[in-house]
């Protein structure tokens, strides 16, 4: 299948190039970059030095089977007619088509310029929308912090444990979330070693979480010293505190057949809980929990690679489902150990 | 004044040696280490290469004015008679004398072997116990995570905002908290780049927080990739949500005369909230907050250096108060900028 | 093919498990660990959580097609008869069979207990020994620092530029080189942020470099803050200084057909020279150079992942060659961008 | 004394503000920043949150006793008349007045606009120019990489061991060297975890090294993952190889009375050689060496904090000498242990 990537010189776009070029069913034919047009993809993404492809100009898109768009919020909605005309399947990685209604969009972002297409957008997580994804032709890949949170809380939502519960989500994210280029705040001397509150209140991913799970959460994100990764710690105070067995059942029922969610419950050793570095470079979401009986609290941990399960990997996974090919195609990498701060 | 440090080859002990040796009123005469007896202090702590002092054996303690004890939990209670005999002022950095009653101690730790001395112990934070510290002769320096949390929440406690509030505390800590030596979990390949849940429930610092503030908190700590530092993010859901002005007033009233607490409320720039790296090496606690009206939540941020305000600095500060000398003596270092991951 | 890994709970052993389990021609049937026998491989290597295999005891080895041995120096020589009896192909990752003669071995290490097998050992780098590897049944995977150096300098050796040249090699390596477990020096608080001279003189990898290239080098290694990676900076002062064109020709002739060596000569952008993080997780060696006319010096840069091209990846590559299967089988991963400090 | 800092919002300027404001003889009255004029110094440098001073415009300089200029290369030469008019002592931290002659300057930089002042400039290192500094009124603080190299090699130069020796210097530097702001190359995702060749040939600090020591060196710098710090590894091949005793004598004679140079020769433990993190935040240069008899090589290690001994600390030290006050005034900080990647 002929596949293109718009916004290919950015971090997420580069990750898509990596995944598409190694995908058994995909052929990466186009990678656009306004700034780097005519330069090799490998000149920007050093891992792809061996790839024989140059960036093309975003205005020069030909017919494609699949188009991934890794552009800033607002770009896809402007070009959505054109993109859908060019490609049978458009997978957008911005927020443009994540929310189900124009009203929701307007509440959290600025006005939407292509509201007619909103109903066609399917939220990309197969763990929640596998059936709607089959045959979809407009897919909206979720936000990385929202993805980590949603996957952590979904078992509790399905089991009714979130009904009436108070939920606080404290997320720790890596610097790739800020994108390439960066200003003073993301310069190495300022950004390294941080535990820096980031969007401590009013984070727009709250909208996705509420839409997908039906629960309102107090959400705060922190930048920490890693490049890739998002870890959501969800502090849940249910109306009625479940037992550990109930919790295990809820998580198992939710995820036992999911190829990209791993339940983590180490009884010993170093890696007893989900950690983002254990999933770096992979499409896995590792989830686990601990019961705090003293405080009537369930603490859920969810760890993903924000560049993979949190964006590019999720997008490819959803495309695989939409196209009816092997869900795991192109996403088999198991990650590294040991690994520092990917 | 003649000052000694027990447990001087550990991280906290080394920090005490650094502070005491540079203190204008203190003379570091004894630094004990069973393992490194007769070696120079600088052979273990490379920052103290210029210090002309060798570790002595802990059994060879002479009379002192002040004795700081940086030993594992349980050591001070075993030797408390001897220590108090030797020194006019004993400052203990373990948990042995932090809790006000033997009952409390037994609930969170194993049995106490010197309960008669418990009533003499004063919790070290001058921001809470300045009057009791004056003239004290047994001081218990607080836990680092507890200290960060207590200093963040105290303004809300004083203003009554914590009464009936639900409170979740999510702490991020550096690797020095684990102490020198370390096993597999703290080896560099395993420990670097982590966001690792650490004591996700049942953390013993909850006892100190409850004792000092009268509030029960859902507490979870995470190891992150820094050596020094503890950052507490306190998610507070008050019964009645205060306004931003009320919050400012609460924080100002609490801390406007405190030499080691800085209110952080940047309106722009990189450093708008408290961050541990901005206080690394210093005795400051930086505190700040944000109001989340949508969720009825006050998010309080508190950042300290776990080795300083979280242990050795707090201990020296308390000793200064107890001895009636300048509170800031020996604690004037302002920290560095830029600084990576201290 | 039935493949086993001895020493599978260590870092290199875990990397072998990862590569073998994902290899299209290999079937990982045995992974031994004395310490973790009967525990799952994923309990030690969190990236392999999905792998359905438990460590077995090293005494319980059955017949295999290929046996990879990732044990400390000295183990393989003790068991070499047994290993070669069990498996058609033994690939050893220690130094036991790297040097061509017992005399060389004795000069740099302690006495060899199986000198009769030394002549059978083939040094693993296919870039130097592809023909001898075909059909070999005892392969010695090289040292990581030696590998980086040898691959950097080989083009100059082949072109005669090293004849009579003075060569200094300054290597920077990650913490995984120290292996799992680690003591005080490799604990996170001590090891993070370092530029620490490590084996500044007399490094035993000098022996391999001299054997493979016929040149004696002044060699110094430094530990730096990454987990994976080895970067060799080779300062070469040739008797006659070549031109840049000559150098390009030398590097191209040497490596134009090599699947795992990439010449790096960026004319702009961030990644203009070889860097270990650009090859993390991959089997690539990135090499490049710069001519210093003022000082009559050629500076060669060579970057590898010490766990991959520097050990486990090199071992699998060599096994592929020895077995006559696709050289790149199981080694296709292209690496990540961005990536922090893998 | 009334002291001002030009360029005070940059990293070096901020470090000068920190040192001057805590200096017992200095009074920081002016800190200029075109970009941040009227904002508090603490809004840019979070460690100085407690400092009651706002940036002023660089055109509004009043009379001063001492003026430190931390501006890009070329600024001081343009304003040198004005600066020397305003202040009795001008300490420049750029390269403008480091080289002794206009010819030298033109060879390594672009044309000099104030050559008449070149003869007045004294190179700041007191270890080399203590006598000339006494009473100087124009001081040129050296480059950080040059400083590390010069202090490492000076004992060998004084002892005649450098005469006719071949010298290669391989430097590892932190990200603060790149200054505040930064572009893509210094953004955290690209810059973290690197071992990145930086100015591999033709580095302009070679000029200073040659001027101060009379030896031409093959010089290559690498960016590594730390914020502060410069470590020079000097590979010296003397015509006649000295013994270890000779080397010790050379180093002792050179530095035994120097307050800011420490000889490091640990016989055990973690910190046996100079390392930048052990001097972070301090004005120390730690130097040490190892003899490589096999290769006829002396390996010298020199570690400094590039922001301190490599710029701001060196500048204050030189000013102290020039002004006839206690050399160590304001530079007493001993550094931290443990410390991550400052």
C-alpha cells in the first residue's frame, strides 16, 4: 500500500516514517516537510540514514492508500477535504477530530473549520473502538497523556468502579512531547533534571478522557527528565472500595486479549510496576495498580511511549485495524533492557 | 562549638560534614564511619577533598556541643542515652523520634526501644516548631517527602482549607534518597531515566504528615531521574473552594517571614512553579499553587532538596534555632543556574 | 534452529534473548541463570514480559544448534568441551577466545585453561572475518571498546595510512558495560552525570585492537552518562597526511558493501558526526572523520551500541554468517529518534 | 565596592550575579539585560529569586569599581573605551582580549576593532599570571576548554616535559557552554544522552593553549550529557618518558600553594581521578594523571566547572587578585556530594 506522511520532519512524523518504512504491508512513498524539502529524511532523523527518500513539499501530494498527518493542531481540519480526496484512509495525529462534537471542540480549543467531518472521525484506540475502526476512513489518534490515562482507567470504568469516584491523574512526560525545535524552556540546560509542572490545570486532554470514560478528572502533568514516555498515576477514590481480587478481575477482563496492553504485577525484582522506560520504542501500554486500603484509594499506573502508543504507534495500530490487516504488523519491537532515559 | 557527625560516610552524613565544616559557629571535630575509619572524609566525599579530617570509629565519641546522627532507623534509639550524655544537643535524622507517641511509632514502625525519650524529641521544622526548638536538646529531623508535603500544605491547614478536604499527594524523588551503596534497583542502568512507583501505598511518611497537619493524605512516591530533590504535588479538594486571592493570603501569612521558604508564582519565563533543581544544594523550600476551578481543586507544588531542607539542612537549621544563633548560619548557599539533574 | 543462551539474566544475555526470540530463523529454547532459575525471563528483563520462557539452570543444557554464552571471562574456557559437544555452533561473548594465541592471552589476562581450542576461535566481526566465519563452530565476539575502535580505524589500516602513524583512542562508554548488579561506583547517585576516567591505561582491549589492525594505540576509556553506547574518538597522526578525498575513498572502499556500517558526513543539521545515541538498540556502527590539517591529524569517530554491535548484535551477526543465513536476519531495527540517553 | 554585570541574563552573567551578590567585598548594583530590562534577576535565574534587583538597560551604566562583561565575542571591544571609563577594573569574559596580539586575534577570529587595548589585557588565570594581575585594570577571562587544558598541562610545561612532546587533548563539555536560548541542537530531546563531536578540529581555544603553554595541541571537544563541566583528557607523548615520581614532583611544585587546584590521586574508592561533577558549582580545578609505560604516554585529567573556573569563577578570582583582596573571597563553596549531572 502506498503511504504518505505529512509533517515528516517533526518528531511524530519521523516516528511514522520509521514505522511505515519497516511495515510489511506499507510502502513509504511520500514524506513531506516544508522546511526540509529535497533533503534526505535521514538528514533530520539520524536513525533513518539508510532510508532512500527525500522530503517533498506538502503541496505535492499524489494519490495514496493511507495518509498520516503529523501536523500542528488546525492543519488537518483546513486540508481535510484535500486529504480525504487523495487518500482512502486519513489518520490524523492532531486534536482536530478527537472530540465527538463541535461543541466539545469549541469548549477546549478554538473554533473548528470543518465541522462536517467531525462525525466521521473515529478515536484511534483499538482497545476502545476496534469495531468502529474497521473500515473507517478518518481516524483521530489520541493525545499521549489522555491515552495513558484512558488505558489505565478503562478497566475501572468497565467494572463500574469509576461511577461516582473521585479521580486525580498526575502525569509525568518526556521532552519529545514538546516537539522539535523548542525554545528556552526545552533547551537542555533548562530542561534536564526537571520535575516541572506543565499545564497544572485545564489541560485539554481532560476533554478526551471525559469523552472516552465518562469521568471528570483533576489532571496535572509534569515534565520529567526523559525524552520519550508518559506515565499516568491515577489516584481513584471509589464510592465503594473494591478488593484486590475484584481489581484483578476488572483488569484481566479488559485486557486479556489485547496485544498491546500488558498487566504488570511483579512480586519482586526491580520492575514491579509499569514504567515508561520499559516500553520505550514499543507500542505497549503497561498497566498495573495497588490498593490503598487505609485511604480507600486505588492507585493505577499506566506507562506508554508518548511517541508510540501515545501517537505514531497508536496511529499505525488503528490503521492496521481499519485496513483489516494484522493488528501488530510493523509494531513488533519489544523494547530494550537496560535502557537509560529514552 | 564542637560538633560531631555519626554516620558520616553516608550521603546525609556527608552533607552534614559539608555544612558543619563551613558553618561559622561550628567546628567539625568528629565524623564517624565504621567502614571507613581512618580514611579521609574526602576519600568518600570528593567535594570535601580539601578537608583535613579522617573518619573515626563510632565507639570513640568524645564530649561535644552538638551531635548530628545520620544513621539508619533504630540506631539512635539504641544509643540515645550515650549520645545525650556526650552532647548537649542531639539532632537525629532518622525516624526514631519524629512521632509524638510510642503508639504512633509502633503503628508505622517496629517497637521503640527508648520510649522514655520520645517526649523530649522536637520535630525539626522551624516553620512549625520554632518556639519548641529554642533550647531543645533532642531534635528529630523530618522525612524528606513528609517535609515537602508539610511545607506545601501548611498554609492551607492554617487557613482551615484542609478541614474536611480530600488530599492526594504525588511525590517525585531523586536517587540519593536510597542512600549510598545501593543494590540492583539503584544501579545506574536500571535507575536512570525512570518514572518508577516507589512505596505507592502505605508510605511511612504519611504518619508525620498526619501528625503535623492533622490531615490524612493518599500518598504515593515515584523515583525520577535526578540525584537530589523531592517535589510534592498536592491535589487538594476543599469542602469549599477558595479564591486565588484567599490562597495568596494564606501562603503569604504563613511564609512571609520565613527565611527558607520562597513563594513562587512566575507570570512567565521558564521557572513559573517550584522545581527541585532550582533549590538543589540549598535549604530553600519553594512553594506555589494553581487553582483548578473546573474540578474544585487546589494544586500545591512544593520543591526541596531532599539532602538539605529534607534532611541535613533542616537539621542544621533546627540546631541553629535551638542554640540561639543566626538561623541562616551555614545555610546561605543560593543554588545554581543552570543546573542539570543535581 | 534451537538456540540457547547461557548467562541470560545479565545485560548481554538479556539482549541475546531479545534478539534470538525475534529472529526469523532462531527458536529460543533455553535461557540459563543460576540465580533466577525457574523465574520468567520477563521478571528480570521487563522488555520481554511477553516472552513465555523461564530461566533454566546452567547445568541442564540439552542439544542445541547454536549456543550463545554471555558469562564472565573464564567460564567458557572451563566448559568449552561441554558447550561444543552440545551445540554445533558456540558463540562466546567473553574474552576467552578473542586472542589468537595462548601467549597473547597470558600477556593480558590470567592463564588459559583450554588452549587447544584457541585456534578454532574466529573473531566475530564480519567486516574483518566474513570468510573465516563461514562454517565456523567457535566464534569469539569482540570487546565493545575494541569493536568501536577497530571499525573506526580499519579503513585507515587498509589504506596504509596507519603504517607508522601515532594513534590515540579516547573512548566514552555507557553504564551497561559494567553489567547488572553493580556496586557503589555504578549506583545512580555516583554514576549519573559523570565523565569518569575508566581504565585510563593498560585497557585489555588494546590487545584485540593490535591483533586485528596491527597497530599499537594509546587507549583511554571514560564512563559518561548513558546506559548504552560506546564512542571511540581516534586521533591519528599519519606519517604522511592524506587529503580528504583520499580519506573518503578509504572509508568508502572499506564499507560500501557492509550492511551494518554507515558513513556519516552530514554537511549540516544536528547529527553531522557519528553518535552512539543514533545507533542505540541497533547493530549499526556509524563512522566518520574530520581532517585537522593544522595538526596533521585525522580524527575518526566511531559509534556503536555496546550491547549490540559491541556484543550481542555482533554475536548474532557472526552467527548468521557462520550459518549461511541472511546476515541481517533479526538485526533490522533502525533505532529511535529522538531518543535520550539509551 | 560597586560592581556591575553586563549581559546578566545569560548563563555566565547569571553566575556572576550569584557570585558578586554573595561576595563579602562586592555590592551588586547593576545587572544589565537588553531583553529582560526591568524584570527581576530572579525571574530569569531562579536560584536568585531572593535577590532584590532588576535588570537594567545596558546603555544605563553608572560609575562602578568593577565591571564584569559577559557578552558575546566582539561586544567588549566595541565598548571598551566606555567600559574602562566607567569602571576602574573591567573583567571581560569573551575572547576579545585573551590573545596577546592583533595578529593572533586575526588568525583565529575576525578583525579586532580596539587593538590599542590588547596590550592592557591580562589573561585571567592567577595560576599563570598572579603577578601581572595585581593592579591590572583589563582582565580577559579564558575559555573554559582552554582553561581545563592549560591547568592540566602546566605542570608538564614547567617541568620541560612538554618540550617536543606530541599532545592530543580530548575534551568533554556540558550544555551550558552553548549559552541560554539554544536552537534545535541544544533542545533537550536532541541534546540529552549525547556523545557528540563538537568543533572536532580548528577549535579556537587552541590559540589560547598555544599562547599560554607554548605547545601546539591536537584538540577535539565533545558535548556530553551534563549541564556544567569541562573535562580535558590530555594524551602526552614526551620525548623522554618521565617516571611517576617525576610527574608527582612536577604537579606538586606547580600547585601546592594554589588554593583552587587540587591534585587527585585516589588509591581506591569511586573518585580516583578528576571528574567535573565533583567540582560543579565550585572554583576548583581538579587535576591528576596516569602513566602509560607501554605506550610512552602521560595521561593528564583536568576537570572544572565551565561556568566557574572556566569563566565566572575565574573572573572573580582574577578580580580578587587584581584588587588585592582575599583571593578566595566569594568562592568558598565546596560543591555537593552526591550530585547528578550539574
